[in-house]
C-alpha cells in the first residue's frame, strides 16, 4: 500500500482547515498539521477531525516550518498544500491514482500541479494560474528553502524527473481581494527583514518584483524585474514569469511607447514560441488603438496557444511560460471588439461567448456581448444569459450590468432574485414601460429629498441669503415653502402640507 502524507502549516485557519481536511482525507493516509501560533480554534478543529497536530515556534521562516512538517511525515509521498488550497472532490481520486501509478517505477520524483487563484470575494472569479511542485516523494534530499517564497530544493546533485499532473487542478482562495493586500505587505516586510540580516541576494529581486506587482507598485516592479533579468535567475516551472511582471507593469504604468516596444522585442526574441507574450503584445497594441497590428498579434498568440497546450504536456518545467488562461477573457473580448468594428456581429458574439466561458464576471465583456444582442427579445436573451449564469446566484451581478442598458424586461426578470442591487421603484415602473408612474415616483423621491435638505438647513440655522443658489433649484412649490418657513409668512394650502412634512421629519429625527 502506498502511504501518502498530506502536510500543511497553519495560523488562524479555522475557516479553511475543515475544507483542507475533507480534501486530503480522500487522498492521503495521514494528515500533518503544523500550527505556528493560532489564537482561534484551528488546532481543536484539526485534532477533532483526525489530524496529527504539531506546534512550531514561528521564526519568520516558511521553509523552516514546512521542513518541520516534513520531519513528522511518514508517508512515501507528500502532498503539501496551504490551508486555503484544495482539489475538487472529483479530482481527489485522480490524484491518488496518479501517485499510485508512478510509485513502483521510482523514475518520477514529483509532480508540478496547475494552481488556479480564485477570488471568493468576486463570485469565485478567475484571477490567474501558476504551476508549482505540490506532490513529491518523501526523500531526505528534498527540502524547502526560502524564508518567504519557499521552494522545494533537491540537494542530491542528481537530476530529478518532474512531470505535470494533468489529472487535477489545485484551487487557491488566498489571493481574494480582501486577503491579498495584507499577505503581500507581510511578505514584503519579511523579505526586507531578511535582506537587512544577510544582505541582498539575486533571488530577492524575483520575489520583490512579484510582491510589488501584486501591490500595483509598478515603478518598483520594473526596477526589480530588470535586476532579476540581469541576474539571469531561473526557477523551475516559472520560466517567463519575471518578463511577464515587467511587461505588465510597463503596460499598466503606460510607459513610453518606445520603452514598451523594446521590452517586447527582447522578450519575444527569448521566447519566440510563447503564446503568452504574443497575446500580451496584442493587448498592448489594441489599448493603443493599433487595431490591425493588434489583430495580427492576438491571432498569432491564439495559434501559438494550441501548439503550447500540446508542448506543456511534454515539458513540465515550461508550464508557467505556456500558461495564458488569465489572459483569455480580455483576448477574446478584444477579438470580439475587432469583429464588431468590422460589423461582423455574429463573429463578435462568438468571441464574447468564449470570453464569458473563461470569466463571466468581467463586466465590460458582458456589456459588449449584450450590445450584439439587440435583435433578441427578452425571452430569447434570458435563455442566452442562463447558458452562462445562474439566475439566482448571479442575479446581483446581472442587474448591476443590465440596469444601465436597454434591456428593461430582462433586468426585471433577474431582479426577482437580487439581494444587493435591487431596482428602485422608479426603475421598476420605467423598465415595465409605465413611464407616467416612473415619473411620479421619481418626483415623490425628489420632494422627500428636498424636505430633508430644508430641515437640515433650518437646523443648521443658515441664513436664507446663503442659500439662494440652492433655492433656485427647487420646484416652485418648494421655493414658496422654503421662503415662508424662513420668513414666517403665510403658507398656501399646498405649502402647509409640505411644511408639515418637514416639521414631522424634524420631530422624528429629534426624538
């Protein structure tokens, strides 16, 4: 029987540890949890659910903590995932069978896995993907190195055979928008502390560029990416990563055109068959309105993608260079935009559909897709949208987009299931075609707002002369009420009703 140890280091991971355990229990024979100082109930949950829990005094060194976990593992193979990472249940058995298949031969020492970062704060939308060694043999010469961005190192001096595990994908939630900034700031601080202790090392440039890129500090990203390139650093499974950080920072910073062109020229000379860099160039050209050249490079990138997909299966160490999934939503959107410029709406729709299959929560992509659906009636459009979206779970997102477009009936349909982006009564009347009711509702809302403003001005005892500009914006009835209430003169019957509303509001707010 093949023994598999699942390992993790944790600190305050109560919200994630049960999902991690549920996942690894379908694969591993033992579950090693190393706690580095949790103050929540992470440890209790792990122990209650069958994990062997060990305690490690945190020393600002992720590699040290991970190596401690390895020292406690008794399996033939190791699966090392963070607490906020998991395989889908359907993939767990595939992982287990892949390990068993390669156990007897002793040829393969580990597997590079595709890791997809998803944003749980944005409907589990795709952020990006990377490739990392997460499954490997439990060998004494395989240890982690690096206090922040730890990597698995082979100290034997012999070349290891690493294969790509195509059977399954790891999902990572730790880069969600409400989490990532604090993580990157923490990592940046740890890197700087280490540099202060032992001085700068070339590998620091790689990790500093990565941190600054995530923090959107493009000047520092460019600076350290170039230093990393000068040092000619190479990381297994991360080929082209530094170049991508550099090019992306130059693009987002809107660097001078000549500087960007030169950076692309150097990168494409080094990676002439990389779909990633061809697509990035196409995106940059489109953003700068070089549409003919953009179409050429985007199509070239898509052609190379087909070639790269096949090559990635054979050369696991080049997976990062080949990975382009994070670029596909914008690539397909731009290809659709180019087709739309050429009045090819059916072709544009197909490109947009491809984009939505990659990331259905990209608002500009959905808006552009909807702009090609003007001839569909409400029922037909709802059927099309339901192919890509869940009418309940995605209702808030759809209403947020549809309410600003000319699809009133469709918007009303999804509004039935909204929680956050509910339509106002005015919008409901308007989208239903009852313009008179919509106007009356909006007028009533405006009167209520004027009531509140009048009361606030009176409470603040601001002289009438200071509010002449404001009074000019009022309807005639409101102007009369405002003037009479300030000057104490007689009110008309309609004015008395409005004035009483203001007094009622004042009494309610004072109570």
